[in-house]
C-alpha cells in the first residue's frame, strides 16, 4: 500500500490539487476467475458485496461530525442506519437533509460568497458510515481490495482504525488495497462522505444534488498471477471481412507463468494463441477470418478469454466481450464499418424517482428496451460515466455511446445565459489539470473495451481552455480508435481542435443548415437538441430531415431521456412526483429537470411517439398506388422484417395482406400497391404500411412495429343533410326551445348558447358551450414569454360577451328556417381584442346539431393560441372513443408519429401528467369523438368533411393554468370536451426563448372557419 502511516487531512477537501490519496490505478472492467467452469457467469467468486444496511451518522457540517468514529473503540450504537447503495438525502425521513435541484448555478449561490476552490464551513453535510464484515473464504489469504463504484462527492476511508485513503470523482470507481489492515474475524470499515469539496466546482451538472455512497461497494481479491488491466484493439481489413485482434495486458504477481488468448463466439472457439511467457507488460495478437461485425443494428459479440497458467495449472482466466467494428473520420464523415452513420440519439441521466441516481439493473433493462423499441440508436452519458453494467448492456443490445467525462463547471462561466468566464474552471488553470485529467484517465481505463463506445467526450458546458484540450489530446493518444467530442469550443474557437466534430447545443435547424451549406471542415452533431420539457418536441422533423439533405449532418441527441422528479409524501399521505423547491431546497430551478420523453416513474410520455417515428430506419412515402421505400439501415435489409399492408374503412380493418419487400441497406425502391376496386366504397379508406419484427429479440416480441407509413387513399362521401320534419319550437321570454322525437335543445338569449341539451330524456351539458382562445401555457410557452405576449387572448376567453341574433324575435314562427333545419346564431364580442367569433347552431330533423364556428381575423393581434368550442359535461361522462390521430396526444408540429385510427380512453387517462400541469390531451385529424357514461349515454361530435382537433379533459384551460402540480388540479367534477378548429404547435427548439416555429402558429389576422356535428349516442 502507498503512503502507509498517512493520516486523513480535511484541508484536502478544498485543495483542487489533491483529488486522491492511496487510490489504486484505474483498470478495465473485465471479469476474472480461478476455474474455467466459473467463466460462464459474470458473477465473480473473488468478490464480496458490502451492499446493504450500514450504521450511519448525519451532520450538517464538519464541526458536528463524530470525530474518531473510525476507531475500533468508538461506540456507534447510537448511530442511525442507512442503505448502501443509496443517496443520503433520500433516506432517513428528512433527518439526513434534503435533495437540492439547481441547473447551472452552484447550490450555494446567494447563500455564501464562494469562489473555487473554497467550500462552505457551516453547511457541508457529512455522512459517517460504518460497516463490519468478515472476509469470505474465497478471498482469504489473497491480496484484497475494496471498490467504491460511486461516492458523491469526496470521501475518506478507514479500516480497523487505520486510514486507508481519500478520493473524489463521484462517477468512476475508487479502489484501495486493504490487505495489510485486514484481521481475522470482524473488521470495521469506516467511511466519511462530504457533500461538497473542490470537486463540486467540476460537478455542476443539471441534476439533483445528492451525496453519499450511491453505487455498489464490494471487496475483491486477486490470484497469485492477475490480469490487472487489458486493452482490446481490433484492426479490420479494408474490406471489413477479417481482422487482427491485439490485447495489451498489464499483469501483476507471479510472472513465472504462461498466457494464452482464446476467442469464442456462441461457445465455439474461433481463434487462439499458443502459450507465451508472461511479463508485466505483454501484447498478444490473433487473426480472425470471416469476422461478424458489431453495430447497433447487429450487435455481434465475441468472448475473449485470457488464461494465465503455471506448470500446466490454471491460475486465472480473465474474460471480456469483444465487438469488431471500425469507427473513423473519413472524407469529413463519421463512418462505422465504412458506412456514414447518423446518430438517432438521446441524452440520458441515470435516474429513478425513488432512488435518484442509485438505479438498479431492472431500471437499466427497462431503459435499454425502451430505447431499442423506439428506434433510438445512441446515448450520450450526460454528463458523467454511468454504471459499468450500462456499457455491457449497450454492447449486447446495440446502442452507440458517447462516453462523457464527469466534468461540468457551468456556473463558473455562464451566468443567466451570458458567457462570462472570468473565474472559469478549469480553463487554463494548471492547478486543476491533475483532477481533470484523472477523470479522463479513470473513464478510459474502465470503459475502453466496450465496442458500444464510439466517442469520448471531454465533459459538458465547461467553456474551453488548455486543460480540456489536454484531455482531448490524451484520448486521441491513448485510443486512436475513437473520436473526441466537446461542445464547449463553440464559445471559444481558440480551442477548436479539442473536438473532432462540430457539436452544438440547441442550434436551430436553419442555423445548422447554414453551417452545412458552407463547406465545413467537420461533420455536425447536436449533442443536445429538442428540449423536451413538458409538452414539447414540436418541430423535430425540421432536424431529422437534414440527415437526407446534408451528408455531414450526422444526427443529434435529444434532451433528454427521463424526467428527473422525486417522490415525496404530502401531509395527507398521498405520494406525488415533485421537482425543485418542493423539498424546501433553495435556491432552485424548479421543474427545469422535467425534460424527458419518459416520465420519472418510467411511464412513456406522448413525446416518445414522435421520436419513434422520426427515428425509424425505414422511411416511406405513399402517393396513390406508389410506395417509395428508403432503407436507412446500414447493415440490415428490409427483408429481415415482416411487411404488411392494411386497408381501413372509416378506421376499421377491411383488408390485410403481406408484402414481400427486399430493399438492401442504404437503398431505395418503389413498388406498386394493389388496393382493389374502390369505386363503390363510400367510406374513407386509409392504407397503412407496417414493418415489424419477424421473431422475438431480447428487446421486443415478434410483431413489434419498427416503422410505418399511412395515407388516406379515398375520402369519405358525406351523407346529405336531412330536411326538417316534425319539430316543435317553443318561444319563451328568455329561451327558445326546439323539441323533436327523443330530443330537446334550449337556447338562451342571455347566457350565450345552449343551456339544455337532452337526448332520450338525459341532460348532457351543464353550461352553455363557448369559444375559447387561450390554452394552458406549456413550459415552452412560459419560456418564450407567450403568456405576456398573448395575454389578450386570456382576457378574451374570460371576458367575451355573447349576443344572440334571435334575441329580438317575438313569435316562434320568426325562427330562421334553412333547408338543413332551424338555425340559431351567437356573436361573441371579445374583451380587449376588438373582433368577433360567430357560432351558429342548425338543428336537423333527427336531432343532430350542425355547429359552424367563424372567427373574424383582424390585423395587429398577437398569434392566436387556439380556436375551440368548450362543452362542459358532468364527470359521469368519462368514457371516450375517437377516430383521429392517436394513440398518444399530438399537435400540428408533433403529429408525424400519430396514426389515424379508432381509439378508446378515459377522460383522466387522456390527461398527460406533466410535472407542471399544462396544455395536453390534444388529437389532430379527428373524424369523430364520443363521450359517454357507463350506461352508454352521451354525445358524438363528427366532422362534416374537414377534420377537427379535440381534447377531452377533466379540467378547463384555466384550471390547468393555475395548478403548479398535478395534485393541485381540482377534483374530477366535470368533463371538458374541447372541439378545436386549430391549435398552435408546442415547439421544442428550447424552453427559454424560442417561439413555436412560424409554420405551426395561427395567423390571427385571417378568418378561421370550421364545422362539426353533434348527435346522440
């Protein structure tokens, strides 16, 4: 052990040049065994888990910590208990502090005037952990070490009262040798974890701030001869058909041994070397013919065994997975195995609503299956190295990775959006160079053998400077098989060489196109784009379309995968998802961590529907009977998937047939579809082309759809309107009623609409339907000032005055009669905004009501959020069915992934549970929607030729607007049926200023007209 006799020193916490003491060198994450029969498992017998319940003491600062707790004689019987792995702040029912969410600013901003490397002395929570253990028999009498896979932020370790070591860097393993300090029987392990250290200036990621031992802890022992580290390198021939595999070995222990390599695939030996004499450093190679290449599409893996033997007896076998692939920058393009690669990616934090960043294998399996099922092929490990298991899963399932170093110093150079790097770290300050380089070395050492990793990233949002450029040079020097990424050079082009590709955050599609159109030197990726906060991700097609137009556009990574929200319990006992500030954490950035296409409870957000479609690898265009297919796979033919054509009449399956389609990777083909004779068909006919898995995979069942296209090939022939028959008109002083067989409608002169609507004697509305122009603002709306810019529409919705055109009629015979039926009109004069919306109701012979809505446009008004008519029903009408775009909600700028079909839901299920309640539940291209009670009574709203939009929700736009959490919404007392002529898009370029793109807004200067029909069920 290094530095024996050294004692712990608290000054290390604020010394950026001391970031580890006695920590052993980082190494690859291979497994190793003493017996061949054990190699079938990834579990190693030479490890001993220390996970579980530990004794624990919490103190708010250094002065209150239990001094001497690490000694053998210290009585810890009064300590609390805590689970490892786990965050301190998510345990103890509030006794152990609280989680704290901030984005760019440091968590002490405004509370203390601190500058690097200084930390607080009065608030720096300390967790003191104690675990007793006996060394297992498999580890006995061998060199023994302890591995902390993740501890946040800085920690000291003692064993049996003796100081072992100190480490920082929360997201890579810290390991120490224990051999000299272990004793027979019980051993006392003591760990003291500090929430803040100088390292906190390097870990200013946009995430919840926790502390504690949040990844697993275990002991491990080494045989007499041991592979300490191995580096697998695969050199493919130019035709990618064969390869030379080279393994650089770092051995330790007894060198009077022999080493053999053996490569297998599916249990069959492919190649092996003859035994060679061991040495401390050793490089061995073997040739592989007819190599099966690794890619995300076809993640072929081999298994490499490195056997150390002595006098014919096995001492150790090391094992690692190998993927043969070549990733390179060629002719200014990033290529994989010779093919231009487009990243269909996303940023992913490790996160669970219950356990924070202490996620489980089950969480990871759910995540990776979701990614594959939704056509995502790449993940950026934002913004730190993940658990080692994640990389193994990505190798196996097929996901490309940008592996990102644990570095972000956002608050040191960007303040309130402005670039101000006067005290930026690390910049060019060499006192930070060691800590920063150590993070790069630790990440590369552990992760280098994973074929899924294509790119090393120098971290995130830390400005630029020589320290980071040195990190980049290190990656290239140590591992030329990968490229290096860093976005921060966008802010300082003096260090442009840091990144091998042009990488930007939240550049608009038009800005990206300008870059690509000017013969750039580097290929382009968006390391972050489509800020998916709340109801967002509108306009994503503007970005994905660039991949076809510009070869040097090589994709992007959506921000981000999952909402970072935590469960908390309200005083009434209800458990709710919560965001920054809900834990009395101040200062905070509130719900700015709610950016996922997956909700924090791992339910799927409607935004994922659009991602899956726009990332699909088979794109199709239907024009008449022509189907144009473009296979965007690099290595897979469309013949590997089942292809079906389905014809639907008015949403119901009519005909279905299998198509034989074989389009080679990267190729296109046009085929002719046979719909049969449609001349006598009066219904709307839609064709659906679907590609699906022929057989089950490890990530989805057979039949899982991977791509689709849809088109209307014949429009519905609408039935003619019936002339009026026997109806009775009753003229009252305030109201006029129209009564017919089994129906009754009463119109009010004063209340501005229908005050009673009965079918079969059942009253179906509660208040008169009225136009509305305001939607509950989305996170993007609030970020771009929509609520200030368009406040007049809020007032217009609340303050409109209705004038009945029939208000002066004196006798029933004066009711306006048209060929379609009796007609009643209202003019709604808007508050503040000097314009009018007219709503006309025409009562048909069968009791159906034709509704015409006409908004009169006027120049000089702000963009119109929405034009709709709101019907307020009792909550018993909670069963919803519709023929329109679904299944998930969709909007004019986020509807490509929605399918036209018939869907069933409920009012509450149609409410999307965004962290802050906002506009939700909309469905485009609606042909009809029904709202019913459990007895089947209710209303049907139908199109008359032009489809409308609809949203059926348990609250009004104003109730959504007023709530800051889902639990603040009123009880479900009413069903709000919103029949919408047009609604603006939701946007998504960013959530702090970018408006909805002009293509998806409503010009308030133009008239808007739409029509629909109300009828009974």
